[in-house]
């Protein structure tokens, strides 16, 4: 079950980020940077 959740959460997060980007017109580089930090644990 843990594996399924790990795959599901990023997918959900990705859709939310894409919607937020369209609504707020955020910079793509900043959004990607934030996702990379979460995925790779960069501080």
C-alpha cells in the first residue's frame, strides 16, 4: 500500500501545481524547483 500512496501523491500534487500555475500565472522555474526540492530532498 505504501508504494501506491507514494505514486499517487506526486501525481495529485502535479495536477494541483498545474492548476495553480494557470490561475496565478506562477513562474514555471519556481514551481519545478519546489517540486524537485520535495522529490530529491534538496535543502
